[in-house]
């Protein structure tokens, strides 16, 4: 069985889909701001929460599985 390098991308897609199913919300830093309050400083950090829908996660798993399966397929020459 010959392992094609593009199959790695399929495996990563499957791993990303499974991770999105297990933990569908991801917090990303959006903005950091310093405000002067009297003699001290206050740091305000806002975060964006990205939610991955279940159909997107399933689509990632299916696309990754298809890509890994089709690139690792053994082809016999006659």
C-alpha cells in the first residue's frame, strides 16, 4: 500500500471535524485595550467566540475520509 502525502491533509480534516464535534466553540482574542484609571491602568481584553455547526463538522469528517481513502487506494497495473 502506497501512502500519498495528500492523505495527510485528509487525516487532518478528519481530526479537525472530530475536534469541532467534541468542542464546537472556540474563543479567539479580538481586541486588547489599556485604559488609564486614576494612577493605575486597566487592561480590557475582548474575545470572539466562533461556533462551528454540526453539519460543518460532519462535512469535514466526510471530506477528509474521502480524500484519505481515495489517495491511499492501491492501483494494480496489468
